[in-house]
C-alpha cells in the first residue's frame, strides 16, 4: 500500500514506548499504554490505536495527563474498591484493577471496581476480555466528553459511552463492545477531513435536524443507536461510570485529544461475576449450546469473532501503518516532537 | 369509555387474587403475582398487567406453572446466590431474592442473584426500582422464548430479552427498561387481531425481508432495536440470564401464554451495587447534577419519569379496564374459568 509501512509487533511496541517515555511518561506507564494501543491497532480499531500517540504525548508533555502517575486502590467494601488513576493514562489503572477483581470475584462470586480521575480507556471490550480469559463474566462502563443529546433535545450532554461485555466460551471469550452512538465521532472527523458527506442517521445539525454534512454534524450532535433506546442506554452508562465512580460528567470532561483545560477526570466501572458459581456449574454447557446455534445458522456470526484471525495475521505479518504517522511517532521518540 | 370499567386498586387486587387462588395458586403466590400485575397495569404496561390473568391461571390449572411452588435460596458465594423459582410464577422468587440482595450488597458493596426454573417476570424495571428505593443501583436481565434472529440470519433464536436498570435519585429512582427488540411481540399480535399493518422496521417475514404484514411477521422474526447492535445486546442478555442462571435458552423455552409443553424454565439475573460506597460518597451529588441538566433542557425527559404521575392518578381514580377482560377474570375467580 502506498504511504504505509509494515512493521513487526515488537517494533511497533518499541516505537510507541519510546514516544511515550520521551514525553514524560514512566517506563511502566509507557509499557502498559503501548500494549493497549497496539492491541487496538491489531484488532482493526485504529481510532484507539497508534493514532492516539501524538495527542497522548502532547497531553503528557503539557501535564494534562500525568505520565508518572501511580494508580492506587482504596478498598471500600469486600466486593467493591475504588481505583484512583491519579490523572494518568487509564491503562495502568486497569492493569492494577483487573487482577484484584479476579481475586475478589473468585472468593465472593461478584466484585466491582470504580476508576476515577481517569482518561481515555481505549477499546472497552479488551478489559472485559482479560477478565473472561480468567473464567469470569465482565462488564465495563465508561463515559466520554459530551457528543450526544438526550432524546428530544438538541444540546450535547452524553458521550459515545460504550457498553462492553465478555464471557468465557470454549475457544475464546465472547466479546460484545459497542458505542451507544450510531458511530464513533472519529468517523465524522475523518469524513470532514476528506471532504465527504456522512450517511443519513449518523448525526444531527445544531438545530436538531438530521444532516449529512460532516462539518455541521461536528457542531451538532452524534445520533444515538436505535433512537430513544440508545439515548437511554447512554444515560445508563453515564450513571454507571461518571456517577458511580464519582467522576466528571460528559458535560464537564475536557477533550481527550488536545492539551487544553484541566485533566478530563473520566470515570469507568468494571463488574465481574463468577459464572460457574452463579449457574450451579451449568454455564459452560449453556454458552456452548448457544454458540453452537450461531455456528449452525446461515448468516449468523458471534460478535467479536473476527478478532482472532486478525491477531493471528498480525503475529505472523506485523502491522501495516501509515508512514506519516510512523514518522511522527519516531520523531516524538527521538525528542523531536 | 365504552367497553371499559373503572375499579379501585383494592378491588383490582381482590379480583386478581381470587382468580389466581381459584386456579390452584397459594395465597402467598397469588398476592405476590397480583401485586406485580396491577403495578404493570397502573404504569400503562397492559401487556404485563391484568391481561395475563387468563393465561396465567390456565397454566397453573394445567400444572405448567406450579401455583404452590415455594422459591428457595441456595448461597453459592458470599456475594452470589441462586434462587430456585421451582417452576412457579416468577414474582414470589423476586420477592425472596430482593431483600437478600439488599442485605448482602450493604455488607459487600455488590451482590448478585440468579433465578432459574422461572417464568414471565413482568416489568423488568419494577424489580430494579425496588432495589433503587433501598439506595442501590441495580440491573435485571431476563430471557424469553425465541422471537428475534441473530443479525444476518432468518431463524428466531433470541427473545425480546429486556435490559432494565435503576438508580436512586432525589425524588424517585431513575428507571430505564427496554426490550432489545424494536417493539414487544404483543404489539404485532394486537395489530393482527384488528387487521392492521405494522410500521416498517418492526419485523421480518420468514424469508428475512422486512414486512408490514402482521400475520407474516408473526411467522418470521421481530427486528432488534438499532440493527446489529440491538441483536448483540439481546445476545448479551441471553448469556446474562439463560446461561448465567443455568436455565433454558430462548430456543428451548416453552410459551408463556399457553398450557402446551414443559414449564418454560426461564432464567433471570439481578445485580446490585452500593453507589455511595463505590463512588466514595459522591453518587448522590453526581446524579442530581445529571438530572438537573435534563430538567433544564428543552425537549429532554428522563426515561421512566412519567410513571409517577400515572401512579398518583391510579391511586386517586383507580384503573380503567376492558369489561370483557374483567368479566373473564371474575368468572375465573368464581371457579367458572
């Protein structure tokens, strides 16, 4: 492909870590963050991948993200604990929370962690998937800066507020991960950059009418998935993340892309359950039967099932990344910014 | 209104209990079930209200629902317990589970109950609302007999599988409750009965094409809300209910309306969290701020907020119910069936 470059996963990791470490990020935090961005890139989620490095590093150099933050756990109940991400990147806070959730869930059957003073948490499904690989069923809820209006209104209040879920299943976990908006805001940004219209149903203009003009959509609001129901789900996610973690609402959070303003102080809540305990030992058989029904049906596909092939390909062949982005990341890593 | 009759809530309760008790249902189970059906009727959810009494009582007389079932708790972990609804009505099992969830959540910060050998659980949001009135944040997931196809397929696999959520909020809990289908199957049944077409987007014909023919839709599948995302949410609910409770899948469950076949053995899972603990004491303030944003916005309305006015009206004026239905219920109560 013209304008792109192929590089191994190891090389991609080295470049990402170097850019972060050259931008006032500790080695541990750089490793955690680079790992998450590269897994997003592998899974075809470029919007949560290496493209974040220029804005991440600009924010850490500006002190909007604290690159040397050390996340901390405060236990509030046997099954519930808070994680202070300390205005650092979100991934080190998740790396701290997940093993603690596994340990508590194995004992209690269910546990929950609330992450606050947090930042962009990447592909929500990846955090759930790690818990499912430990045999747990898991949810992650996180909020984001305002982009969507409450149903019937015109003013943005809620973010793209994803719902993510994973459950253990024979070969690999079932992973469900969706924004509660019709599309991620990044897709509208991309359409504006190349001067193309957006499909109907993606967004509303500032006056609340549907629009296919990407520039107008960016001044307006992103449409919820499924109309009023999607807007209600986004509100549920806002309560489960911002309110339950005691963090900033989507109306209060600063941008995750630029260096302006205070740290965004987003909230994320993780919930995990022990399915074999709750089901009286029936879970494995039940989900295998459900998966077999999907496998046997013409046209049906379990959500998230394409990621495994993508990961095999990336392990063998590496990643194909835009040369302009790689040059930018290399320059940041050499201290050139 | 012609063909309808107004009766007090007390009188409606008496009639519902009498019909159930005359149909081989214990007094305790009749009281629990009648209370749930009447609250649905009050909230304008007629499909989960008194209209269920003829089919409920036919099922208990036939022994498909065990009217004298006594639900039982088995604790599997400190934060997790199973509730055997024993093929009785679902409401007595919920009445048993909810106080136990409150007690465990207050201690542990989070708890979960899995109900199996269960039946139609009515308005999902009502169960969550009761937990929110105790100061907890709650989810209920339940499955239903197959009505929706996996995205891309034509064969029904998943039910209307609702997601319900509630959280404590100043005057009354925030309640979010939605089927993951575009509409409840009952609305398509109603359209067929009066011989009217259904709106586009509600359902697919057996060949997988969209249809506005209600009869064809009933042979086909109900559309998920929001396309592929809604179908993924319905799958998530199936895993969270049938699989996690060790109950029947939507493909296995018998009808909730007729006396044919084995008991449906549906599954329901309830999750509750202590929001003040998890948020470090910030929850009440955060959700009040979020609610104030909705209150101040033109056109925005918090989901579920209309129920309070409906309940005040019903307490003052009683219920308006179809005379034909009331006559049927009275006849069942007199042993006439």
